[in-house]
C-alpha cells in the first residue's frame, strides 16, 4: 500500500534534514544566457529552454531538498509545447526521487473540479500529470474542495489550500470578518476538519495550507489552528521572509511545514553573493550553493527533533 502524501513528505524531510521546497518558475528574462534560444525563437524553442533549465535545477538539488514546485503558469504561457515540457519536468523530478507540488491553484465545482482533481492528483501513472500534490483555491466553498480531497484519499495524494497568502493584496478577502472570524480563519478551520479523520502515521493529513512567510504572527496562529496540516510557506527570500519568520510554522520535531524559494535559488547566478564566484557559466553550481545556504538557514527548525 502506498504511504500517504504527508508521510512520504515527512520521511523525505527527515532523510535529507531539509524543509526547503524549490519553486520551478522559469522566466525568459532571467534564464542563464547559455540556455537562451537564438533569434526570434518561438514557443517550441522556449519550451525546450525551460525544460532544460528545470531539469538541470532538479539535478542540482535532488539530494538536497525533499520537494519541488513547478509553476504551471510559466509553461502554459508557451501553449502546448510548454505543457509537454512541464509534464517531462514532473517526470524528471520523480525519477530523481523528488516529490512534486503542481502550483496551479485550481478550483471549480462539480464535474469540473472532479476533472481537475483527476488530471493532477496521483503520482506516477495514477494521474495523467502524475503529481504528488496540487495547490487549490478554496473560494468556491466546500463542494469545490471535496473532489480534490476525494482524490487524495483514492490516490495517496495531497493538496495545499490557499489560506493566508504572501501577497500584500491578499487581505482584501482573506482578512475580511465573517461570522466572528476572518475568512482565512474559516478556511483554516475547514482544512483542520478535513484532516481530522485522515491523519497518517506522521500525524498529518493530506490537506495542507498555504501560509505566507510575510505574515509570521498569522503563521503561528494557523500552526495552532491546523495541527495536522502541512503548511507550504511561500515568501522566503525574494519576497522578504527570513528564517525567523517561518519557525512558527513547524512543530517541535521540525516537521509540519516546507518553505518555498523560487527566484532566490533558481536565479542565484544573478545575485551579488553568487555572481562573482559562479556567474553565468556555472549557474547550476550557484543553484546548488544557494540551496545549501537556505538549508543551513533553516537548520534551526530541527533543534527540537
């Protein structure tokens, strides 16, 4: 029997002593020059560049982190060629032993939600996309989340529900009062309810939450409110969050959260502290070094383990 998503994630974290999640967000303007297609390159050429870029990042971090998070939007921007490249990136991550979070923020109701869940959730051949987990928006309500949770049950998959996001504008809806609590608190309550009967050996369920590093006080509040939920913490590095901001997301074992960094790792060759030593020619080594540095910064989460 396949272990649950949360149990697999916990085991990878413990094996590697890393809670870092590397976001795969390829962008034309930031790719290393050696990968840029020449001339008036079309979508096929750019898709090839994105795929090579992400595969080489995966190779650089495969023995350093438990999970990667491909951002679907950058591949969708390239049309069908981009989607094929994205699929191959997911497959390559699995070949290298990494878990995957498809960052697609999908949501709908009824048969459409069922179709999204069927498409993305389930590693290997369990689904056509072969993803271990998927980011999901909650703002169509419980009946929009149920189909995703059902597939988590059926395929040992996971989801990360948007609860308190790292962007400054998120408070427009998430902080709005509703029946004596904020919207984000009500969403967190729903996440906890889903997990109440679904906890694996690790103590965590398949329904995780996205809570930004840019809101450390709310992160502490939500860790307490969702004790059996894995928290995906974006906003580290480029968006201003630091190691001290994310510590409240973990339990006393150093488990229960993963911290995402995209630009600060994948484009490390452009950062001052790595540019002189590595530069464009050794951009993969810069990725590896930036990952090691982030792991070191976050090593404190294991002090209670």
